[in-house]
C-alpha cells in the first residue's frame, strides 16, 4: 500500500475487490462489472480556494480553485472491500435540492411514547432514556435464554432477545426523510428522494436479521469478510413500510422522529448466531469481546420473579466479571441515495446465569 502521485495529470487507479477477483478467477465467462461506487475518503473540501476561502481566491484564477484538492496525496486502490470506500458519495437525480434526506434511528428521545407506537404500548418497546442504549452506549442483544431472562428479571426494557426473537418485544427502527425545522411534515417529500429498498449489513459470525415478529430473513449474499447483507424492499418485504402519510408534528406521541417530510420506515430484530447462543461457549467473547466494568455500568439489582432468582442479579455478575459483551455495528444503506447509518450493537452473555438459584 502506498500513496498515489497526484502532482501531475489526473489518473484513475482502479482494482477489483477480493470478491471480484474471485469471480473473475472462475474463468467461466460470466464475470462482468455491473456496478461501481465513488467515494471521497481523504478529501478535505476546505482546500477549495474560491472567494469564500479564508486566504482568498487562488491567485491564478478559477481554474485553480480545486488544485490543492486534486493534488492531495491519497492511498492507491486496494482490494479489501471492507477497508475501502468507507465514505461513498450519495446519488441523487434531482439537482435543485435545498435539503437532503437522511436515515435516522428512532430512539424515542424527546417524546412520551415507545418507538413507533402509542404511549404505553408494550408491543413496541424502544430505546427510551431508561433503557440500555443510554446505559452502555449501544443497543443490547441477549444471546442466550438465561441472559435474556436475567435482563427481564431485572426489569430492564429495550433489550433484544437474540435467543428467541419471536418472544422479544424490542426491535430497531430507522426512518428516512427530511429532518429540518425549516419545513413542515405536512409538505410531502419529493418522490425521487424516497428510499424504497434498504440493505442491512451485519457480522454473520455474531447475528442475523429478523422481522418484528421474529421470523428469520433470507440473506442476499455473504462476502469474503463474513459480512451478511439482507435486502428489504417496500413492495416485497415486511420490514419496510411507508410513513409519507405521517404528518404529525415531531413532538407529538407516536409521530416520526423526523421533523419534516417523511419517506419510509425500516424495522427489524437481531438474532444471535448459534456460536454465541451455545451454552458455556465463550470463544467469540474471549476473542473479540470484553467484560462489563462494574465501575462504568450500574445495572439495577435483581428483582425476584416466578422463576426464582436464577442468578439474575446483573449488578453482582458485573462486579464479578461474569457478564461479557462484543461490540459490533449493524449498517443500514438506502439504495436510492446511498445514505448510510451505522447502529452500535452490543451482544451480551452472562456466563454464570442459570435457571436455578445460585
């Protein structure tokens, strides 16, 4: 890996990804380049020297405004698709836009309702100020039965049941549209900006995607880095629905988290992989994870339920270093604009919890 010499003429440096090289190597004549992406990693747009630049316009005239940007040293193309193209450019057909659409996580902040539902709903539990997203900075997935029971016994809501997604109430919800106080939600968003298809990427070693009923979805493809991609389409998938008719103000219970024109909504649950679910197995947690720290995490003490205490005192388990986690990211990509949203997810396992009293 090295830097390209951009001091002279503009050049194009392109390589196939590892997956592309693999498909080319099949030698059956089926390989063809159907899609490509453009990105702006390593580009500092503050180097554009027009009249608004702190140092004034470039003395040689407008043809040189972008000279420093074009001559910025950048890394040569490399084949690992997981490392390249971290910041892809958005693709928009309409060129006279004053506001760009976003994809935003609905965490219920600032509203008196659970995610996507009416106040007091138990079927649509989300990530309010009392739930683990604020407790540890990520959305929690309990990977086995006893861990899910432990969180439930401690009355901690908002934790996804990765062992049995159909039994859990919590899910992730993202919404796509415009997010500006300058516009009213009653003004519809341009149809060309509406996302109708999403890609969901997740580390296949750790988890998989399910709908809100807990039904496992079929993955679209698995790349050479073991990242699974799931496709969710407005017309064919029950993960996506339209919220264009939602014209409630941002602050009203049950309204969208977006403050202006709305497009579509994506909802899904996360199931834990079999490797994480396996009782007494902590291989991936020991390799990729860490233990919860008693000094930074303050789980509530255990609350008895009809199954007994069954080692459900998460506060004690944390103090003893018996609550492990793996931090990961689930990425949502809109196929219309290419907008990306990375959602922090923490897979959690209690290594000493059981169905019997300790």
